[in-house]
C-alpha cells in the first residue's frame, strides 16, 4: 500500500513534526515527529513494513517487538484515512 495526500491537503514540516491543512475547509491536523516520519516514509512510496522497520531503526529500545512498530504505523494510516487526508497512491 502506498499513500498520497488528497489533492487539496497541504503538508508543512515543523520543528515538532508536521501540519496538514485542508485547503477547502481550513481544518488542520498536527502530527508529532513519529507520525510525520511515518507519513513522509509512506508518501515517498515505502510500504507499511518499510515504515515500521524505519521506526524501529529510528527509535530502538529494549524489549520493543517489531510488531509494535507495525501496529503504530497501521494506527497512523487508519487515523489519516479516517480523517480523509490520504488516498491510495497506486
């Protein structure tokens, strides 16, 4: 699965992550650094698996199973999809 931002969504990087703006409604969403990393990785054409692996490399920790990172990526994708911010990039 690859993702793309909906055509009327603008993304802006911030010191703490990313802001997504719906240019039609004026609503905006704030992603923390982890959420922004996941979204950037997926927008660059990586798979969910690749994004999970990237999180594990960026935030290694003792006792954190790889499945945890996959669950975190899936959660970000679900939230972005539910908000209507992303579409299938295929």
